[in-house]
C-alpha cells in the first residue's frame, strides 16, 4: 500500500512542482540570474596564499527576499545578507551581517545584469565606514565583483573576485 501511495505522489509531484515554481517578488525579479552557488577567486590570490570565496544566493521568505551567504577560505571571514524591497522608498535594500562582528545597511540598484551597491557600516570594520560594490554577470557565465572602501574620508580600491557557477557551493564556517 505504501509503495502505491508513494508512486502516486511521485507521479503527480513533477506537474505540481512545475506549475508552482518558486518566484521572486516582482521588485526583486532582476536578482534571479544571480541565484545559485558561486565559487570565486580573489584577484590577488596565489597558489601559496589562495583566497577563495564561496557564495550562495537563495530565494527567501516566499520570494519577498533574497538571502546571500558567503565564506572566505572555509570561514576565516564570512557574512550573510537579506535583500528586500522597501515599498516606501521604492528601492532594494539589504542588511549584511559578518563574522567580524560589524554589520551594514545598504541599497542596491539593478541595471541589466549589474548590481551597484552602497552600504554604511555599523560597528568596527577596521576603519571602513562605507562600501561601494559592483556585481556583474558576464557573457561567459562568470560573475565579477569589485569594491571600494571609504576609510578616513578617502575612497580606496577594495577587492576584485571572479566567480564561476558552482551548484555544490556551500559556505563553511569554523
């Protein structure tokens, strides 16, 4: 009897799942191409001192948010963001929490396959008070990110990372 019920459940599930494919809120739909797992290497990474970031972008809160989580070198540093639509301000906002103990609040602008982010740091981030970031999906399927940090009133170049899709990417923490 159990096998017949299981067979029936499996027989109808694909049709139901296809009809009810999870969607993002219309205001977050531009983030859909970024969803999934990514593995990226920092521009300054070397064989002797590798710097690898593993990241996942996921649909969250019934599509009303996107959750990102990442870890560098299996957890020496990492963070998690919740990205949502602010209906009052009519913009995409996010909160980013880190293993270093500080967090940030930011806004995100999307054009085509590029995200421009600007965030304000709350807490001690080694003198950094603001960050500007850029995420760009390239024609070859990679994602390139870059950042600038505001320290002591001066914008300084930050990191650059080139990511490749990695379905098995799972951030790790110590």
